[in-house]
C-alpha cells in the first residue's frame, strides 16, 4: 500500500477575515443606516459642490459664463483661456513665486527653530526649562495684539520686506507644544545610551530623535506651510509695494475688488471687473499647491498630532 503525498505546499497567505460586530452589540436599525448614509452624502455634496463650481467656472468660456449668470456647474466646452490669461499677465505668476518662496523659506526656518526649541524644552535638565515653557503657554492665552506687533516689526526695520511675513510668526506656540510633547514620549534610556556612546545633543537630535518623529515633524511642517501660503493679513499690514504682494493679496484684489489681470495692480486703468472665469482661475491657482501636498502628509495626522498633543 502506497500513500501519495503532495510535494507542493501552498504558498498563498491565509485570508484575513473582516472584523465582525461583537455579540453584545446590537445590529443598527436599517433606518439609522440610511440616515447616516444620507447625512454623509449631504456633507460630501456641501464640500464638493463649491469646489466643482469654482473649477468648472474657471474652465468655462466667457460667453458660457455670461449665459449662465456668472457660474457654471459643468462646462460644455472646457478651455484653459482663463489660466492662460492669468499666467501670462505677470502679476499672478510673480505673486505665486513670491508666495512659494515665502512658504519654502518660512517653513524651513520655522521648523529649524521649533525643532531646536522643542527638543531643548523636552529634556528634563534644561536650564530654566519650566519658566520658558510657561512663558510659551502664556502666549497661547494672551496674544500681543496687532498694534504692538506692528510697532515691533516697524522698529526692527522689517517694514515692506519679505522678512515681515516670516519673523513675526516664526515659532508657533501650538506647534511647539505638540512637538515638545512628541519628543517627551521618546524613551529617556535611548538618549542616555547615546550619551554613554559619546554622542552630543546635536547628534542625538539628528540621528535618534528626528528619525523617530517623522510623523510629528511632517504635520508641523504642513501647518507652517499652510500658514505661510495663506498669509494675507501680514502682507496687508507690512507690504506697501504692490510688486511684493503674495498670491492671497492678489486673490483679494481680483475676486473682491475685481481688478483686471494685465499690468500692475496699481494701474489707473483697473476699472473694469475681471470675469468670473478669471477670478475662479486665480482661486484654483491659490489653493492648488496645498491640495497637492496634503494627501502625502494626511496619513501622519493621527500619529503626529494626537500622540504629540496627549501626554500621559
């Protein structure tokens, strides 16, 4: 009697079953499920519909926009004429480059300052660590206000310079607290072991702390990037030269005040309102970079913000 054994072993991975509802948890009523789905559909529609109208209007022709009363939900003949006119005007292109430069430089400097300060305040033996931390928390409750900030910026000689958009908001107290909380969760034994091996503070920060804090650093970097890209009020206060305006201030000029695209913003011919398609094209160009960056950093939000903000 011979017994045949199969020489081929199955290499397929076992299927992972979806988690079932616990036995003690009752099944939801069908009406409740339907209401939840309807509520989600309404919320999604309220979020997506304005974005769809903005993008569709920017892609519609001038005649179609006028025929539909200024707004288009779905263009019949999409065209990029509005974007071509905006980008060839020079003003929007220059403002976009200014905003991109301020965002890159400001985010880099803010991350360097925030990381260094958060790491120093997260160590237990830092000189005057607690008073400085209390001072930072104090600024969360009592902000200096617009006039003192304006006087400080003017006194430092930063008026009408790009530095006036960066220096007053270089370190955000909330981001500093989040990053400090994340650094404090790193085991102290790991840092002590590195010190025994002869590593200095800079080496510990760059080789041990930062690689373990990628999620928190990415989220804080996104916060700073959004802050600098959407910088509007600082430009209104500190920038007198319209050639230095960032994209958000140009967006206000076109959408709210209806100035034309070509030429300088201070042009005396700026009396004819810009068409809605061009205004919406400026809106799309203003929000496009953040929309492109956000999906790459969204997965870090849960581990970055919650872990850094909650201290056990």
